[in-house]
């Protein structure tokens, strides 16, 4: 079923950081099969990825073009981004909370997912726990996605979802999110919009377009931009972050004011600061 393992060069993780990066709420297609070993799907690739002595090794389904798949997975893990520069910039803020978070998660990274997948997954995420989001995403993939092989399915494209019957989408346990997903897919298809363009558009324009889609507000839009487009200026504000920012920095509880505070406190890299704070607070480490 699986081919041999290939090491991703120049990429290091601690066990906690590897788990938090791949399965801590940035993406919802990964399942831990053995300790520090995950199986999952991104775009059209099924992969088994494990941590071995601090490095990541990836194995793909037999018959997969391994060199192409390895390059795609390396990009997915954002291996080409120099996080030492990002961490140095946050360290220079001399903020005691940020310094502690950087110490807790010394190798945490932000995934660089396909924006289309991020749109689908984060629409599914509204008012749900990670385990429930994973179930919805898995059902959507099995019902509407492409079979990659050995029981692995890719997420569906927007044209398929736009043409799907609402009752069929509802079978994937999305509840009210089923209508959100269908309407969003229809608008993206009607607009002939390429979600990959979100990576190059001015941040405000990209966020405005996402917020014009059904079921996407400020928080979900920022999640899509951060985890699907590597837009580090995005600062998603959910319940965890709202509580953390109010407690740690005595901010106003208004999400807009929290985002404004974060952009000034952590210029250029507010999104990475958000993930460090989110992970530390969610796991009761800070």
C-alpha cells in the first residue's frame, strides 16, 4: 500500500510541535495512527508522515509519482519559509507572553494548504469540535471527492458541490453549514473565481471577497487566509483567542479591536503569534 519513506530536508520538529502543526486545528484531514505518525490527504495526494529523530519522513501510496508528491508535501508544510526570521521578529517585541510561547513551541509552523480546501473545511468548522469537523470533511470527501486509492479521497471541487443536491450534502452531517457550503460553491463557480488568487490579492480585498461568501465571517476568513494562503497578517479571533488576549493583554473583547491590537503588537507576523498563543492556551501551557 505505502512506498518507502523519504525525508524532507531542512525541516525540524519537536514531537509536540509536529502534532500541533499537523493536527491542532489548522487542517482537518489527518489521523494519528501511531505515535507521531499521521495518515491523511491534501489536494490529490495521500500520505503517511512521521517524525523520526526530529525530522519528517513521508511515504506515499504505491504508484504515486514520489518526487512530485514529496515536493507538494514539502510546500504544504511550508518548508521553504525561514521561520527563524519570523521568530526573531516576534522575539524582538520583548513581550513576556510571546517569549514564553516561543519557548513552548520552538518549531511550530503554519500549514500552507490549498485555499479551496481551507474554504471548505473552515465552513464546516463553525460551532464544531475538531473531531466533528474531521467527520464532516471525511464524509464530504467520500461522497463528492475523487478516490485517490486504498480508501483515500480528495476533497470535492466547488463545481461538484455547486451542482450537488442539498439533501446529499446534508447527509455529511453539516447541518445548517450544508446550505452555506452549497451557496459558497455556487458563487465561486458563478464568479469564475480562482481561490489561489487569495495568496496575491491585497489582504483587505481577499478578506472582503471571502466575507461575501455565505457562511464566512471575519474569523473564518482569517483562518482561510492564514492556513490556506500563508497570509501572516491574518489574526483569527475565536473564543480561545478572545479569552487569551483579554487575560494577557487586557484588550477590549471586541474582535476587531483585538485584531487591531495584534497587528500593532506583532507587525507582519500577527498570524503566527496568534497560533502560538492559541496552541499554548488551548493546551493549558500558558
